[in-house]
C-alpha cells in the first residue's frame, strides 16, 4: 500500500467519522460549549443518589426514568467531548470508572433478593478485575517510563451495552419474574464478555509492548 493511498484512506475515514458526528450535532449543540464533557459524566454519577431515594420510596417511575437519563448521558458525554474537542486522558479514565461504579451501585440497590448472589458478585468481580488491571498498567507506565495502555475493544463495549440492558430490565421488572430472569441471563453474558475483553486487553498490551 503506497503512502499516498494510506493518506487517502485516512482522510476518508476521518471524513466519515466527522460526518457521523455532524448527523447528531443538532442535539449536541443544545448543550453549551462551555459545559465540560466530564461534568456530564459526573452528573451521571450524582444521579445515583436520586435513583436510590426513588427506590427507597418505591417511586418506580422516577427510578426507571432517572436510570434511563443516566444511560443517555453515557452516550452524550462521549459525543459532546468529540464534537467540542474536549477529549482528554482524564476523561478517558473518568467515563469507564463512573460506568463501573454506576453498575455496581445499581446492582447493590436493586439486585439483592431478586438476582442470584453468584451473578451479582461475578459482575462486581470482573469490574474490579478491570479496574485493577488499569491500575497495574498505570503503575507499569510509571516504573518503566513507557506508556502501557490497553486498547478498548468491541467485547468490552458490547459488555457495557448488555449490562445497561440488564439493569434496565431489572429496574423495570422489579416484581416481574421473567424480566428478572432475563436480566440475570444478560448479566451472565455480560460477565463472559468482560472476561473476553480482559483477555484482549492483555493481548493488545503484549503486542504493543512485548
């Protein structure tokens, strides 16, 4: 592949990505440019408080609505960061960290007594494993002065989607048996994908720095 062809492909891909962002720029522009994308991410974490209060007071409609709002911000913060040019290393760490905290807290709020203890702790365990792996890579970067960073992969993103769907099903079907069963099966599938994502994270790091 010639250098000229590589450049042409790169420009084409960049144009396609920009065009896709432009397609959704209408509603992104509703958010002022001075609003940091990381603030949207933190807002998602703060939504855990009213979600918990709604659960405690059995305001199921508010609880589900707030959860769906939080899920929407998970998409919005990334689009906002890309469109406004606010992508940062801190944001790249903050967003998945908040996602993991959100999943674990919602599980501990609504899952006990409704889902098996095994799926709860399996989900929590794989999330902790991913966090520990990220910390380990950061420590290796400091010790060796080389930039160790595992690349995101499709398995991890699909895992997040399944977790979001499972938690939505759990909250909507707190007192509905088949929805709880569907949520549990989906969480098991997400845990499996999480393990696969960890394997591919390690492989990507080995290929890049091995």
